[in-house]
C-alpha cells in the first residue's frame, strides 16, 4: 500500500533576510550600506550565520531530520544560496533552493530549502493574490514526494506570509482573508488529497476568517509549547501564536513551537522571555528573529 511521505517541516520567519544591494522597483533602501539600518557586508554575513545557527538549533531541538525548511521574509535567491551552504546547516542537507520573486513592495518573499536526501520536488510555483491596488508577497506552492520511494503519495504544501496588521487588525483582516482564500482556491484545483498550508498568518487561529476554513474541511494541528512560551511571537508583553498551519487529508499533523535557549532573551520590560530578534529599531542586535520557528510533522509517521 502506498504511504504518505513522512514530512517533517520547519517554518521560520527569519526577519528581514536581505542582501546589501538595492533591487530596482523595491523599497529596500533601508537594507543597504547607506540606508537607515547601515546594512553592510559584515552585518549581512552575521545575519546569514545567525539564521543558519537558529535553524541548526531548531533541528537539534526536534531531534529529527527536516525534509522542508519553509521560510518567510527572504529577499531573493542569492541569500538562500548563502544560507543553504553555511556550515551550520550544510551537513543537515543537501539543500535545494526553491524561490520565486513576488510583487511585494519591500521585496520579501516566501521560499523553501528542500532536503534532497529525503525529499524530491515534483513541482513548484507561486500563488499570487496581489491586485492593482495592493501588492504583497506570493505564497509558494510545493508538491513533494519521497526521494527514495517513487510510489509515495505526494504532499502539496503552501507556504504563506499573509498581509500584516498595518493600518489596524480589523481593517486589514479582509486582506488576510482574501489571500488565504486565493491559496485555498489554488489547492482546490489540485487532485492530491494530502495538503498543508503553513506560515506566518499574521493573526490568531481565533480570527473569524481562519475559523471559517476549519468549518469547511480544513483542520489545524494540535500544538505543544515549551514551558512559559505561549506563542511564536511576542507583542507588548503578550505571546501570540501567529505562525500557524491548516491541513486536510488522510493523515493528521501536529505542531511544536521551537524555543531553544539561544533564540530567547530576558524581556526586561514585560517579564519572562521573548524572541531574540535581529533588529531593535534600526540597530542590528546580532540576534535571530522576532519569530520563533514552528515544527510541523505528520503524526502517523513521526
């Protein structure tokens, strides 16, 4: 009997993984040597190193080979190549880069690193939901199979970074709803029954537009949390779980918020811990990201 590929996916919003060059037509001037962040070559390579170390620490925390590293807030293919070949994670691969430029005004995209020792990409393409009046990052669709078993069932995975709450949570909610509907509509064209949507949803699972999909054939993984960590992102002292997932198919998925000590720091203002982010205002802190990684796994085969 054919078996579904035992997918182990790590999602990580890496917080502004830019190169130091200006891309024409993109609002990325701040992430250049003369920009507001004074983002020069030494800072860039530190950012690559810290991102790779965060991923390595997450993989070691999970204690499991990762098939797909799903990423948000990466600028282009070149930064992904530098990340994939960094010594901190190169030995956990080899990694195949999957990336498409999107119309996001800042130039940030969703992307993936595929562990080709375990996983083979059948097809990939972007899912666009921008309009004439609103430009945002595309979702990334992947279809993958086992690298060693031709008879394995394909998993269709969509990596998302839905529109932010800029302009207000209520006012911006329709943009996130529209984006997710576009992703689901694309997946409805896919004959594969094992489907997973994961990424930065920029909202809580309690949001009405998210709950509507739970009423229409989708499920959300049961997540577990480390001690005293109640989400994947912290805002004004409150943990928020905004890096979420939806799935449908024959096998359920589970999820874990990953919070190894190196990715955390003391929250001096609000108490407890918070993610050790890369930037504080316009200052580079040598941290990692303002988000924590999320591990999504197939329950049956984990």
